[in-house]
C-alpha cells in the first residue's frame, strides 16, 4: 500500500546529504566558460523557436530564468510550469540558493512548485495537465519534491551526469519509484542549440558556487 502522507522534514532529512553532495560535485571538472551572461542572453533573445521541436517555447522561458538566476549570483538553472494543451506558462521559477540570502532548498524546481502552490493555496493543488520544464536534470531532492507534487511530466534541457537523479531513477527508495509509476521524466524535445545554452548557463558559475558550498 502506498503511504499517503510524507512530512516535509522527512523528505528534506533524507535528501539533504544528497543535495549538498550533489551540489558540491556538479561539473567539478569544468572551468568557468569565457562566454558572458550578456552574450548568452543575446543568443536566447535571438533564438527563433523551431516548430518541429515541441518544447522550444517553454525551454526559452526556462533559459531566461536560468540567466536571471546566474546574474543574481545563483546557479544558472531555471524552470517553468506549462499547460500541456495551450502552452500557457503557468508559473516561472529559478535557483535562489545564494541570493538574496542562503536557502538550501530553493532550487529552480523547488521555486516554481512552491510559487505555484502558494499562489493556488489549495488543499490539493491541481497539477493535472501541467508539465514542468527545467533547464537542468533534477537533483535527488528536486525529483522527490516533483514526485510528491504529483507532476506527471518533467522535461529537462541538459543532462546532469554529476548531480542529476533522473538517470539514476532506479536508485530512489522503492516508495518513490512506486508513487512515480506511469510518470514521465525525460530530456525535452527542444532544439540542440537550447540544450547547449542550458549547459553553458549552468557552467557559468557552477564551479565557483560549488566551492562556496564546500566551505560551509
């Protein structure tokens, strides 16, 4: 039988070590790219969505949020909730770990889900028909939150072989795998150029911020 209630402190308590470890190891073998955030922002602004790629429009929204996060001194990751039928952007979010003040929980996916739930203020927020688009593969803590929120479809622009959890889904505790049965977590159907930009925005300050986490 599936358990119906999952206290937030249990979720955070289980995944907090993975969160810190994952953040510390994210792309540790990379150095800051020479591309500036202004240049990346221009590439995003000039990019024309390709109608043959289902997720291009939402991907651009997530990327704008990712650049904004990086400019604020946070990890360059953005996300949005999208109405699957109309394509309407329902909620936007971005990484806020370091700015305006330290919040270990405010990853992009956390931010977008918290914003939506606080705005709706429902006993059981309706997420049916909503798709979560994120610029980077969700980490362990974010994937657990997404599963708890009930979002059925999650698409990410860039893979994260160091801190991502989707490609390690089978390593989740059995209860999380059970709840997530029938749901979709996979790469977005977006132009390859957008995947490249997502990676570049994330790498822009990842190594520096990883070092800050190591010093805590």
